[in-house]
């Protein structure tokens, strides 16, 4: 299968990171060094240039491999990745981690395409 950059998924992940940090898109542009117009174009479905992508990956800590289609065989299970991230989150208590894990697992199992 062809490797295709999943721009919509990348924008959603960037938005989640932005919201978690309680930032505006203007602040993201300033902090990441990517122009506000590039961010707007990305949200309209346009792909970033390589320098913009690199800057946003560095700013957010996201990994480009997570947004390349065509490599499903090498990808860990989504629920396993989410669980690992929750368990590593220092902002959540142990009880909070377990509660979030239960909510995610339940929602994932009921909504996934089987």
C-alpha cells in the first residue's frame, strides 16, 4: 500500500496538543516558528511543507511515522498505545489513569470496526 501523509489526523493531534496546553493557534505559530497562514491552510486540508512539518513535529513531540498510511502491519494496537500514554502521564493520579483507561477501553471497544 502507498504511504500517504494523513494530514487530517495530524491536524487533529496538533489541535489536541494545543488544547492541552491551553494555547491559541496564534501562540502555536509563534512558539513553533510556523506561520499562522500555514496552520490555517493545514486545517483546510493542505499539507505542510517539509520545514513546517518538521517544526510542528518538534514543537508537539509527535512522530511523523504515526501519520503515514500504508504501514498497518507494523503498527502497535491503538488501545495499547493509548494505555501506555495514559500510564506515563504525570498529570494524572493512579486512580485517574485507571479511570481514563477504563473509559477509553470501553469507548474503543464499542466503536471500533470489527
